[in-house]
């Protein structure tokens, strides 16, 4: 089941790249995979966040979100449009603490390992704040 995420490779730009959840999710008795692709033309070179910011300012960035149950083919799930920037000092995404009701990371042993790592990361960030 983990073979969907094994073929990791470095990339040199944002556009056209497939980004995955790396771990599947359990939902209503099924195993689900998520992936996203930037379908907008994102200018610039490399993986600069400035290129994303500039594209949002110029008219937005669209992402195609797909889902697959188990080993089935990916199917379209949603389209996400980024249309404005929200300025923030630091943004933190913690999928261990922030999941929808009935949704969990899978397999359980790897989710537990990830939960401990995220907890230590949160503790480390707090200890460096003055």
C-alpha cells in the first residue's frame, strides 16, 4: 500500500509537479490517498516561494486535487484556487492534531511515530521562543 509514495524524486520547479500526502488516510473503513498538482503557470525558476506569491498576486494559482481509494486509479476530488495572500509570521501545518472527524493517518504504527515526532517539534519550537 505504501508503494504509491515510494518513487520520490527531486524537482526543479512548481508547475506540473505532483505532490502527495506521503501517508494514506483511513476514512469510513477505506484507505485513501490524496495528491495535488499546480495547474497554473507559475513563473520563475526553482522552488522559490516568491514565484508562488507573485503568481497569486498576478491572478491566482489553481491546484487540482485528486483522491484514490486503496489501489484504485486517482479521480478528481476538487479544485483549489489561491486568490490572495495572507501575511503571517509563521505558518505551521500539523496533520497529527488537525484532521477531520473520522479521518486518521494510516498505518497506525507510522501515525504514532509521526505523532511523537510532531510533538517533539512543537516542544522544540516553544523552547526557542523568547
